[in-house]
């Protein structure tokens, strides 16, 4: 695990906790994962929250040890900007990546992999706030802003913070099987093993990110009118643009098509109604513009990996249920 000053502690501790907990659920009398934390210098390394991590080895000592590297992790955090200028760190990441079976970045650690040249012409993701910068700074990368994590051959990149724990579960599933990974998810009170393609942020967050751009009114209109007929033709006319120009500018601004954004907005609204009302699934689907329950069902499976009915069972407000029951 590569760390540096002002790394995010959850980017480090989250994956380590998930991985090291594997020994509780396997029968073999072995330690499934041996974690070594490396930094420019061995010893204490500050994190964004003020707590201090302990680096086991310096980059130079790690090189000299010649210990095999199965998986190279690179953490993210507020210190990423400085890390991108650290030649010692970048050289170590390049060196270790050539010897590792897997290369993994957590959150903004993807920026470090990109600067090291490891993501050229690959698919990748990072924290939603940094996705536009990743795409702009490294144009050969196909950035997937709506993914929790992305695997491109042996290189894995995750979205922000807790998504690194989801990625770690996926690694455990690859190494030890689905059942072991599921047990670890339950043990750590993780709601479910979230698929990598699940959206990492809501439509509201996307709108907030573009609260001063030319599409601000359009994004807000979609959020406030999910039940309307939100076609590209309708939205382009409202924005006073041609359909082609609107679709292009929308994709440039949000890194998704208008249809994809509308679906996420409708899904978000459906989730709220399922949590806070007792309306039938069919009624909710119509209220939020899905036309029919089947379209909403596919959207829930695609983005959340769960049915609308199961979502309501797990997340409906307890206070609402108490008031509604006779």
C-alpha cells in the first residue's frame, strides 16, 4: 500500500481492514494477505484527518527487499496534488507495477496511476469530483464517472473513499470466491456487495458540480420534473440549442448522455418515494417517469443490483411504517 502525507485514512484503513479480515472465514491455517505500507520514508505519515499512519518501509527499502508483490495499492487523499510532483513516489509506483499481478488505486490514487503512465488508453474511474480533471488532464483515459470501480485487465481503479472497500471485496471474491466475500461484507455490516457499475453519486451531486455552467437550468429542470417527457428534443429546445449541440455539450459537462442523467435522476426520485411513501411500485414508476414498472426494475438492477421491492424492504423509513400500520 503506497501512502504519502495527507492521504485519506479510509483509503488506506478501509481496504486493509477488509482484506485482513479474510482470515476469519477461510479454513486454511494461513494468513491470506500480508500488507506492507510503504512511503517515501519509513515511519509516521500524517493523514487528512490528523491521525498518523506508520509506513513499514521506504520506497528504497521496499525495492531492496525484493519481496514479491501480488497487488500494488495506491491510496488517494488531499495530498494527491503534491504526490503527483513526487518523482520518488512515481518511480516507485512504476517499478512496483511492473512486478505486481494487480495494480489498484483508491479514490484519487487514480491520478497517480495516470501520472505514472499506467492508465494510458485504459478505462478508469476516481472520486466523482475529480473525474472531470482526470479526463481533461489525461485525455487518452476513458473515464467512467458513474462507476464504483473499474477493472481494465490487471488494473483496478475505484471511486471515492468507501468504494475502495467495495473494490477490495471484489478482489477477495476473485481470490477466495463469492461466498467468502459475501461473509466478509456481512461481517463488516456492508449492506451488500455493490457491483462495480453502480452509480457512485446522485443526480443532485452532478447538478451541484455544474451549478454555474450553461446547463445549470436544464439540470435543475430535470431534477424537479422527472415525471415529464424528458427527451433530448424537449431538453434541447428548453436550452435553446440544436439537439446535436445540446447532446454534445451535455456529455462534455457531465460525462454522460442526457438519457443516462435522466435515468439517474428518476432513480433517485424513485428511491426517495420508496423510502418515504407506501405507494405501489407501479405508481412510483409512473410518478417518476419510468412509464412502466419494468423499466424501473431494470434501472434498479443496473445501478443498484437490487429490485425496487427489496430496496423498499431494506430502506423504507421505520417511522413511516409505524405511522402507516393500523
